[in-house]
C-alpha cells in the first residue's frame, strides 16, 4: 500500500509538478538535490522521496549540516573509534551506518565545511568511508538526498563549494516553489494548520472566516509554509472562542526597509517591549526563528548574537525560551 503523506498539503499545479518528479525519481537510486527558500518544506519532499522508494522500510536519517561544527559533524556523519578525540570513550556509529540501506538526508548541505566535502564526495563516488580515527573501510549503501536554500552553483564559482561534489549531489534537481508561487494552496494549508493546532491544544474552532483567508492570500509569505503554520498556531492560541482571527502582530517579524521609497508612508513599527528582559527575549526569539532554531555553527543563533553556545543556552533558560514543539 502506498504511504500516505498528509503533511504535503495542496493541489496547485506547482506542487503537483514537484510530486510527479518525486514519484518518478523515487524508483531510482539517483542522488537528489532539493532547492528552495527557507520554510518551503524541503524535508517533507525528501521524506516523500524516501517513502515512495524501495528503501521505505529502511531508516530515513536526517542531518542538519549547519547544526554542528565541522569536527563534530564528521563524527556525526561517519562515526568514530574509541580514542579518536578527547571524550571519545567508545566507538560510535555515524549516520551513514545507521541509515544502512535507507536514505541519508543532508539538510543545509551548502553549510558543509570545505575540509569535509572531499569525504562526502568519496562516499558518493566510491560508496565507502572510514570512521574518524579508524582504518577499516566501511560500505555506504544509503541513498543521499541533499537540500539547500543557497545557490550552490554560485558557491562553486566562489570556491566555497566543490564543483565535483555539486555535480554528484545534483544528479536530479528538484525545486520546491515558494508559497507566493502556489497561493492556490493557502486556504487548504491554513485549514490544515488551524485544525492541527486546535487538536494539539484541545480547542474547538470554527471554519476560517473569509476575512482571515483574504488576509492570508494578500501576504507574500517570505517565511513560506513555516511562517504560515506559525501564524495559524498563534491564531488558535489567542482565540477567545471558536472564531479565529489573525493575531495583531502576525506580520511584525517581517524585515522592514531601512527607509521608505519616495512617496511611501513610513512603515508601522511594532510596539516596543516594556522591559529590558522583554527586549532581550524578543531579540533572541527573532534570531532563533531566522536560524530555524539552530544554535551552534557559523550560521547558528549563537554566532549571530555573538555569544558562546553555552551562554546563549543559559540566557534562553533564564528567559524561559523554549521551542513550541518542546512544550507539547
């Protein structure tokens, strides 16, 4: 029986074209590179590719290449032997071993450090690798699915990404369209997210009013599906009864232009928080959302805030900052 994937919601021509490509390539072992803006649902597409393939009964193992520094990411991908580095008190299998005959999903592959890129290339070309600190060759049988929101072709020209690795990953490119290119799906997605949030929060809600759908359709959604989901969850949280409305601040997180264009009005600024702690909390939350809650790494929240990872973790704990998924 074909797996159902209710999380992929929409019947627009743009989305259906993507799914047709996914179905076609799922029957092969070709490497796939999924392109798309932040929040478009690239991991959902990767999971569909795995679920519709002959590898569906084997593990789907996801790795965020931006979440760990290169030294730890190498161990995460390929494993390590006891004594390979300080703190390596036992042998540890990496993600390629754990995936076995399944799929390895390399999210944010554009953040992969240059010293690690030849090692990934070896896996793709020779289907073999060694654990960190080891000498025994291990076979890599997993299919590689990668995703990025960066222009890897431009990165190869700049020397930031190996050209041979790019071509190995980009055997079959799949572009996931941004939400502004598939606005036909917004009403269906909005109902899906509102119903899901109501179920999690044990609320009873009415169908979305026309004025809410009109507001959602007029927005450009720079944060794409993830932004839409957050807006609908906030609407359910703050609803005083079964009737939903858009939160007052639902566009407050959008970047504002530094100066209005000639003839335009000054943009309305969001209200200022009432205390220093509130200012700090709001700023940290904004950066965490921008980095998709990735704390470590050169593009993580700690680096953007110019803090050590431990300092940021302590500050989050003090301010009571926790990701919504951790509170459920």
